[in-house]
């Protein structure tokens, strides 16, 4: 499973945490929902699994619950990420190093390496 790491304590609001917990309670922990439930629990630890939406697609649920999962996923996707893990079997092109300039930020949704 591929995932991105984020600082849940810094960026996740109490409303989003409550919504994640409510979604988990609605999904439950059954044979066909365990992967989705685990991905949702991962959000509390600062893990955003790429497969979360795929697992939501595989579980039969109401359209409203699916929309709520998408909304949480899209919200968390906007958080700054500080690490990314890709399965060894997946292809991933390492970003080119760029020159670091003091005060430089990281573009949203892009991973850069800085050379200092």
C-alpha cells in the first residue's frame, strides 16, 4: 500500500476528526470493510493511503456515505505532506533536486528534494 504522511495534530480539525470517526462507525468492521476501515483509522495516525478511495469503491454503501469519504479524502489531500512511501513493486520517478533558496516553500501536491 502506498501512502503519504502528514501531521494530523497540526492540520486536522476537530470537525474532520469527528467525521472520520463517524464514518468508521457507519462502515463497521466486517469482512468486506476491514481494509477501508483500516485506511480510515490510519488518518488518525497521519497516514493517507492512496487505496482509500479504491477500497470505498469496493464496499457497498450509500451514495451519501461515499460522498463523505471523498470529502474527507480531498480535505486530507490538501494537507502538507512530509513523507511518501511507495511499494517497491510500483514505479516511481524520484524528483530532480532543485536549488534551495532561503524562505522557499514546497508547492502543494508536489514532492521536491532540496540541495543545500
